């Protein structure tokens, strides 16, 4: 059955841990969905893992829309959330609502927005009032990397934990249905989570969050340029891809591919005619 933003809130009330993964293509999304993942995020992490950019700030709305369409076509039950990329919601509220609408028209059922400044709170309020569910994102917020200055853990003391908690409550008031907590100590996440009626989804946020999200390329072991401490690698897809490509090249070079079964063949009459054919 299709999961909705409302259903995700109910999961917290019922004590069901929420599962979430990023996806960027049709077939991965299809199998994550079949496996029962509750939320599939078309994360702007695709900037790095699918497009090879240096940071998430480089991906555009137009690019994100292509991936959102592909993922949405593969999903039946999971809630598809599209990450609103850098500069798609910062210029004006009107622009933000328009861009959020594009992601819904591309097949997502919700969008994700980083931060909780006064401007962001107003923007999220307008987007949710337009009928578009919004997921918040606090703690380490990659789109602000140029002002933060690095990949730092947030909420490392009481003062900063209270600050995140207050922001999370403002996001809840603005209408978000869940909040990603990235790189926040588990005790701080626990404090923040207990103050909210909406679920927290941790990524490096520890076990007390209401759910967990990871970048699929990290759990699959596909992207090897950087693997964060909090990502559990379940497979080494990069080795599988490398070995398959190597075996294929070897077979082609040695004449072992294609076999007759992998080729189209003429019937024996046509073969004989072809062999006896001489050009006038
Ligand atoms: O883009 C992304 O993959 C994300 C996750 C880290 C939550 O925002």
C-alpha cells in the first residue's frame, strides 16, 4: 500500500522504526521499494555519487528532476521524497513553491529542504500550505558547506543541542512531516526526538531517532571516494562492477563472447546460398 507523509507520522506514534534510503535510478528504486523501504529519497547526494560533482551545491533543479522521474517510475509503495537542490528555494518563496511543484509533477510525493532560518521557516510554511509535504533537514546540512567550512558533527554540547531542538520544533510548527538529523550525537538526537510529534530520521544521528536513512551507494559499496563513519557497507558493488567489466573484456578479446546462443543465426538454406553467392 502506498505510504504517505501522514502514514510516516503514524509510524512514530506506533513505534515502528522508519526505513529510508536514497535512490537515483529506476531499477534500484524498484528493488528498494520491493524490499519494503518506507521512504525513498532522491537525494542531492546524487551530485557526487551519480554525476561526479565535487559537492551537492553543483546539481541543478533540471538535473534533479530527471532522477526524480526515473525513481518515481520504479516505486509503488514507498514515499518518494525529492531533495530540493541548492538555490531552488533560497531566491524567493514564490520561486521555492514553483520548484517544489515541479518535483511533485515529476512524481515525488514530498520534498526535502535543509535548514531552519526564519526565511526557510516561512518558505516551508508556504510550501506545506500549497499541499506539498516537506521533510526538514538539520544537524550537518551539506548545502551550507561553504559557510559551515567542513563536515562537522552538530549538537556536540547542551547549547547547540537546544538550538537544534528549537529549530526542529519551529520546523514542526511550519508543517514538516519529518526531520533528517545528520551527524548529531545520539544523546542529542534522543533529546530532540522526544520533543517532537513528528519523526526524526537519522543519518549519523544514532539509534534513538525514529528512523534511519543512508546513501544507497554507501550501503552497496559502490562509491569509494568517501565513506562516512556512520554508513554500514553491506556489499562491495564496486568490486562486482569491476570484475564483471574485466571478465567481459577478457571474453571479447579471447573470442569467447558472443557464443552461438547469444547470436542470431540464418537457417541452413540461407547459409548455403550465402556461401555459394558470387558477385556479378
Ligand atoms: O542527499 C542526500 O543523500 C541526503 C541524505 C544525506 C539525507 O540528504
